[in-house]
C-alpha cells in the first residue's frame, strides 16, 4: 500500500469509531488509504454492538476514536472494537485517541477520590491495545499510567504556524495557570514572543469556580495569546476579562480540545475574546460553529496524526514530529 509517506504494506488497516468519523476520513485521505469496513450499532437497551466486515487476520490495526462526549459511550465503544479486533486475530492494535477522556482525573486531589485517568489506561490495555497515541494530554504524566508504548503528540507547532500568519508585533503568550507554564514557554520560543503567567485557584466541587490571584508580566496594550489544552465550561473567560481590565487588547485563545459545554459558547461571545482557535480532535457540530461564527477557527490535526501513524507503522522515529522546528 503506497502513500505519500511511503509504503504501508498490505497488513495496514485504518478504522474509525463513531466519535469523530470526519477526522478519521481526513486522516485516511491524508494517507491515501480507505477506512476499514466495520458495523457499529446501539441496541435498544443502549448496548454497543460491533462487527468487523473484512478479514483482519495478521493485520496491524489503527483505530481513531477520541473519548469525547459522550465520554463513557465512546470509551466503551473503543474497548469493544479492540476486543473484536483481538478476537479476530489482529497482529497488533494501536488506539489513536486524539482527546483522552478522564484526563483531568489524573490524581487524588482529596481523600476517597478515584484516579480515573489510570483506570481508563488499564481498561485500554486489558481490552487489547498494544500502543496508544494521544494529543496534548491534560497531564503529561498520564503517559506513565500505561504499561505499553504511549505517544504523546502536541498541537503546539500547528498553532504556531497559524499565528505566524498574524501580526505578532505587539503580542504576548499567556499561560492561564502555573501548570501550563512549560507549554507557554514552547509557544514563546517558537514565536519569539514574551510570556506572561497567571496564577489562579479553583474552588467548588468540580473546580469550576476560578479566582485569579495575580498576573506576572506586562499585558497593558498587548494582544494576549492565551494557551491551554482544553476548553470545557469556559471558566477561562475570567482570566481573559482580567487581562482586559489590566489594559490588554482582546485575546486570541489557542486551545487544542474544544469540549465546549455549559455556558462556554456564551462566554466566547464576550468582547474580550478576539478569536477562539482550536483543533478537530473533538468534532465541533454545526450549531456550535454557527453560534461562535467568525470567532471560531478550527485547525485540522489530521496531517499530524497521519504522519505519526505512518512512522509508527514503518518502524521509524516519531521524535522529529514531536520536536521539529517551525520554519517561516
């Protein structure tokens, strides 16, 4: 099987679950291969049924399935798919999970809590995954939860290329909290921009109440580029508004995973938001696109995923994909 990334051989198979079939189709088109034939149904009692519609004996299977909303349904569907492939004598199975659900539950913050990110990792391995690929994990240490190879990709370079097409003469990279400082440093280095750090505390049973304690750095008269791994309920609007109060211009948001639940769409209408730039690791339905209008820009992660899949299958190093330089 010859592609733009070289030969993938006759043992290569690419399949998609139902979580993000548009992304899977883009990856298939990028690789120049067809998606594998598979039937997935939901029974009236809500059980998931999977049937592989072609022989995959001895094949290397790549499944694209982000575990986004509905998280439990999409995770279970992925597990059932892998069980079906394993029982059909696939040689090995790579789970490509662009968005890794439960990633925010990566530790016990208080007593008597689960570590659900680790549980999800154990389930994937038990179901038959031989390798996992994901993009911009909420907590990079989740890589260590796996007892199999785990490739952690980043959309930093994709965003950097996008912002290089903007006027950055008066811009500044903003980390919304201490946990994103290293990620912000990558952006600042790639775009040759100064960096600002915001310190915040979360409260509430779900951590959805955010209080900004201080801003370290100068934002007056600057255009902030606020970076993060995901936008869920939209609490980041509190930081954006504070930046505006401190004299900053309306902000760009560069956020990999557009979870966009709760009042997030309403918050993004705020005049303090110049543009919300995301990737398609999670599908953004048309009604959300219409509500956000021109403020929303969706970048495709498909070329990155396609390149990594090809390198994995050809037993080539993927480090250059992780750490390559952005060139103007």
